[in-house]
């Protein structure tokens, strides 16, 4: 009998050991030889996650650690941010904390930023007409509504130039209803930036937190973003979408010069959103909403924002001087299409910007850059450019279109800098150094590049003046209106 008992005991011990390693007896550590955690000891949120998932394999020892599981699950439940410690097991194992793995929620971003976004009302004196309203005579005024955001602790507000055009002061209304008068202290119509200054002591008692401005060069196409503003005067409105594209050239019919490197977004932007912030999912400003692309004047899925890097570059100068000077070359160019390239004897896919006209006494004119007018073949045939210079590089950077030239100047150059243009001139590659000057206001006089006979013909049959830049014409779509929300 005793022999059978002694024989049976080893088999029982061995069986218990096997059962323990298979988690059949998780609460008997002295049998398994390892520490385990009973389900009741797990965090409730983690336990519910595990219960709601079908595991095809047993959990590893690392996934049983609550801290690691919370970090890997990327923030399930409100209690995760409070329990994950970046200096604990997660950091030791190389797993980032939940705050670095996920962005802030939309409601949280709105709560953090709503007090720093304002509605701007500017009243421009209108004509001498009088409007009769309810039996009372009211002078006709032009009231513009826009948005803006707090830039610093000194009472400065950032908005669009077109929101504060032709006025010296505006009303700034915060989300809590408090309204203060602000002076316009800086304007740049070319980049559509305006700066306001609040001096009322009551404002500084509010302790409004300025919005943090991020590096717009780090944003990516497809990244989710948020627009906050006052469309149609509806204060504190949040819309969201994605970054549709970056580096867009935005035509500005008011100044005749395009705004470089703008951000395209599908977040809903409407009249009244102008000057409001475009935020990333950390609540940081990556742009300022400025225009829409629309047939109707309202949201159609294509909006534009001035990049935050342009704001960071210009705002200190606007605060100090009240204005900003842009560098200028002084020529117009046409993208080198395959038809134009072939007409010049070049490869069909030759890249560059064909100089069309040069402004008289401009930096380009002084440097000897030449252009020729573009001609259309009869009946809409092949386009031809007659022996003008073709810009292929600027400061060693390839030029695919005139957009590349304008963007490079606005982003990297200032008045007085020198820039090197690489040109294809009659089949020869030449480098020309141009000293940049201040962009002139008004319509510059283009140097005629056509023959004397053609010039005389134009004098006899003058054509109406055309804007220097226009919205691109899309086949099948009607002419687009000039819209700035």
C-alpha cells in the first residue's frame, strides 16, 4: 500500500506543476513557482478590455503588467492617463506613455482654446446714404465680422488684414461675452495678416492664455486639424477635417500678388472664420484661416490657411514697425508646358518657368532677364513662347513652376538679399545674380516684349486690364467669385 502511495505522490506533484504552468491554478504560486495576478487584482478598465477581446494565444508576462497594457492600448478609459507613469515600467520597456501615443480629444482642445479665440467686428464708414429702420434714420455703414486669437500676454490679437482693412480700431468679443476695443497696430495686405492691441486694464484681469504656435513645416497631408471661429457671426464654432495639401499658392486679387505656402484643408470654413486659428490635435496653431474656394460664397470643401511659420516670421516685425516688406524679383512667368517646351526645341517634359514679361526698372530688369509674350495658336492650338529666359533653378533649388520661385522668396529671403537664378537662355545654361528689392504697391508697368508692330496694334485696339494673378480655371467649372471669408 505504502509503495503505491509513494509512487502516486510524484505523479500528483508533477501534474500540479503542469497545471500551474497552464494557469489552471493561478492562485497557487507555491505550486507554479512564479508570481501571477488574479483577475480581481487587475485594473477594472484593463480587465474589461481583456474580456472584450478574443485572445488567440496566452497573455505574455509583459502584457499582464497593468502599466504596459495601458500604454499599449493607447488610452482606453479616463483613468489611464492617471495611472501610466512614463518613468515606470513603460519607460523601462521602451513603450511610450499614453499621452505621447494619442492626441488630445476634440472636446478637450475646445475647452483649452475657446477663451483665446475672439470675434472681431470692424465698421468701415460707408456712403452718405441713409437707411430708414423702424422710422429712424441710420447712417449706412459697412460692418465686417471676423475671427482672431490671442497671441501674447500683452493684449495682442492676430487676425486677417482683410478683416481690419480701412479701420483704425475694432471691437474684440470673447466667448464669455466681454467686449474690448482694440487698435490696429500692424498690417500686411500681401500675406493677409493684421495685429490688434488691447490696452483696457479690465482685459488683463481676465488672464487669457495665448495660443501656442507650432512649426507648420512639420504638418503632413492627411493629418487631422481643427478650425475655430465665428462663421456668419456664430461665435465659438468648431469644425474639423484634415490637411488636404500644403505649399499652395493662393491668388490675392486685392494686392495682385499671391500668398505663398498656404495650407489647404477640408475643414468647414465660411465667412466669419477669417483670422481664426487652425489647430493640430495638440491644440497648437499651425495656421490662420483666410480664404475659401467656392462657387457659392460658402463652404465647398476647399479652404486655405496662412501657415504658422509665416506668422512667426512676420509678427515680430509687424509689432515693431507696423508693416512688413516682401522681397521682389519683378517678372511674370508661365509654367513650361509640354507644348511650350516643344515649341522652344526642348524635351517635352523639360521643367521650368518661362519668363513672359519683366517689370520696368525691377531687379529682374536690372539683371538683364528677358521675357517674351505668350501667343496662342489659331483655333486654340499650340502655345508658343518666343525666345524668353526659362528659370530652371533658384539658389540651386529646382524650379518646376513659378510657384516654386515665389515660395522660395517668401520663405527664405528678405529685401536686400541676393538670389541666384539659373536660366536656360537660347539653349545655354547661365547663372544670374539678382539683388532683391521691396515689392512695390499698385500695378507695376510691364516692359513690352512683343514687336513694335504688335505694340502699335494693341494701342489701336486696347484690351481691358487683367489681374496679375487669377484663380486657376478648371475645365467644366464656371468662373469662380473673389471670396475671402
